[in-house]
C-alpha cells in the first residue's frame, strides 16, 4: 500500500478530547466523514495537509461522458490503482466510529468517501453521498457489475499493460503517462455493450436527490453533528453543516488543515481522527 499523506496520527490535546466528549455525551450524534478519515488507511485526499501543496486534477463528470480518451485514461489508471485501493483496511478512526454506533452514541454516518471502509469496520447505518468504487454501472442500461470482476476483464483485454504506478490517487486510480494509453482497450457493458462508469459522483456531477433526502432525514434524527476529516469545501458536504446550524444543534469539527464553516461550529479540533476518535469512544462508552 502506498504511504499515506498523513504518516502518523496528529494527537489532540486531552482537554479537546474531553470537551468533545462533553459536547456529544447523551446526544444522538450524526457523523459526516470526509477523506481525512481514510488518509491513515493510505488513501490520499485532495485538500489535506499532505496534498494541498501540489495540484491534483480529479476526473470531471462531463469529460468522462463526452470524451472516449478520458474514459480510456481513467480505466487504464484504475487498472493500476485498484489493487492498492482495494487493499486498504479500516484504521482506528473507522473502528472507533463503528464502536460509537454500536454503543448507541452515533445515530449513523453520512460519508463523502467512496472506499467502503466504514462498512469494513462494522458501521451499519451509512449513507454514501458519492457512491462507492466497489460498483460499476452502465450508463446506457443501468446494469451493475462488481469492480473486482471488472478488474479481471480489464486485465484480460490488456494483458501486456504493465506500468509502474507513480502515485495512488483519491479516485482509486493512479498517475500514468499519456504514452501508455495509446493501445489501451476499455471493456463494455456485458448486458448491452454500453459505456461503463464507476458508480461514484465525479466532480461536476450532482449527488442523486434520493441520497440527499436520505442524508437530510438522518440528520433530522440526530441532535448533534460531528464532522470528521472533511474540509467541507464542496457543497455536497457543507449543506449538512448549514442545516445543523439552522436547527441549532451542537456542531463539532475534527479535521486537519483549513475547513469551511468553522464559525458555525461549537468546537473545532485540529488533529487526526485516528488519534481523537478512539479516545472519544473510550470516554463515551465508559460513561
């Protein structure tokens, strides 16, 4: 697995952890997670402290739909990046959130992540705002295919496509030179021969309305919001902070680096989720 941009947990002060426990104790907390929750599992982010200094160009929804060469570039990079992405395992933050849910302290999770690590850690009520890379969907007929199965088809169509992965990317693909793409073959839908897309929301696309409605419904059930590992730079996550503020419920933000909307929060902690959340779980579960 490639090295995470965050190579070791950044500790939170004991008083911050205690303040967080006091804020959330006895409340039905809804948690919104972003990429910073998974960096300690080796999955990079777009806006964290380790990545902000260098440009990252995410896949754009419109370009993927309209340009065959963009789809070829994505699937070629994905062929190389998928094994390491799929090998990622839950870290202490994921495990602590699962323990908090099982202990009745967390009502459910709204996640911007597409890595399914919350599922692997044992969380049960999860709304995936941006989908999951574990699924592939046909844009023409809607048929779905497991990404692990598509990997076998990608390898079969491109048996000689062996290139060194330069860097794992947040989308589960990898950096790759344009020269490597000239002969790359893209698999089609097994049902209709149509265009395949990972079942995730690319930049420039919208989160499906039913998913947004489910997320707001979960938020309404809670009486506190905890944001973990998200800069809230994009509206798909920020709107939940705004709604929680409108409802005047306690808001806490646990994030490394800059974060949008901190003025709406009751408590902000700049530390790694893998350090703070296990200590939070320890305090709440023994209370």
